[in-house]
């Protein structure tokens, strides 16, 4: 299932990120803030369990999240979404998948993978600002599934139909969440209008 968030604050912040003149500090800050807002929406149906607690006024039944949440940023750019989501879910654990796109073939190349235990029982959020050809997201989902993950959600800022099609075909069980669905990919696989090279803009590497 595809969810595209239609929220004025997300649209406002994403517009700032898209602007060519937005520098590294503001780009990173807005990415964190959008990730936080998206996480708030995504978690609305997360299961909770009842726990007996005592307030200063007496005993009652409270609710806590019933499952671990594991964030899996796709390196590098996905790292820019972790803090924003951990502001909302401070106990979320973090796994990492290292992938980069070969600039000629656009195929993802894996260089790192490390996860917390019991991935099979957790809700796993794969984080990456960009869903372009979909190759990286598909590979990241393949990897977390190989490590046991069963309940997986893909969280991207900007995606295009090509990438959505790849994920829906390869992993129909994975929900996709976008802040915006953009028009198309250009001839070198970049999203248009998009926001440029997310990793470079987050880390100031260009
Ligand atoms: C970017 C982006 C995604 C991928 C999307 O990463 O962060 O991981 O490209 O493209 P795709 O959908 O066509 O696979 P990149 O390979 O530039 O690596 P980086 O984050 O290290 O810069
Ligand atoms: N990766 C990016 O960082 N940006 C794009 O537009 C496509 C892939």
C-alpha cells in the first residue's frame, strides 16, 4: 500500500529542502523534522498493550508500544532521518544497511549490514529520503528480510512511480510512505524536481 502524506507542514518543509539555495544545516534540520512528522502519522496504528501503573493519584491501566521498533537507515542519506524519528520513539533500535548506486548501471552495491537481535518480532522502518529507480530500497528490503524481518515499512521523502512499481512488485507486503510523489527520473536516474543528491546535501560532500 502506498501512502503519500498530504500535510501543510510537510509540504512547507519539503519546499525548503528542494530549494537549491538551502544549505547543509537547514537541509538536515528540515529532513529531521519531516521524518518526525511522518513517524507520527505512520505510528498511528502501532499495536499497544495494557500495563498496570500507579500515578500519584492511584492505580490505573496505561498503554505502551507492544512491539520493538527498529529503524534501518540506508547509508548514507537515511542517517539524516534517524534523529527525527528517535525524538518521537526514543527506544527505537537502529540497524544499518550500507548501499550506494553504481553511477553508470544505477545498480545498488551493498557494503555494510548490521542489525539488532529479534528483527522478526519488530516493526522495521527502512529510512531513505529518495526512492528513485527503487533498486536501493528493494535491496535494503531483501537484506532485512534475509535477517528475519517480517513487518517492514519503507519511509521515503520523495519517490517516483518507477521506484514505487519496483517495490510493489518485489515486496507487495511492504507499505510505502512518501512526503511527496514526484514527476519522473531524468536520464541519469535523478528524481525531477526532487531535491538533488540527498547524501551530498546532508553531509556537504559537494
Ligand atoms: C541515493 C539515495 C538512495 C538511492 C536511491 O543514495 O539515498 O539510497 O540513491 O536511488 P535508487 O532508488 O535508484 O536506488 P546514493 O547511492 O547516492 O548513496 P549515498 O546516500 O551514499 O549518497
Ligand atoms: N539519489 C539521490 O540522492 N537523489 C535522486 O534524485 C536520486 C537518487
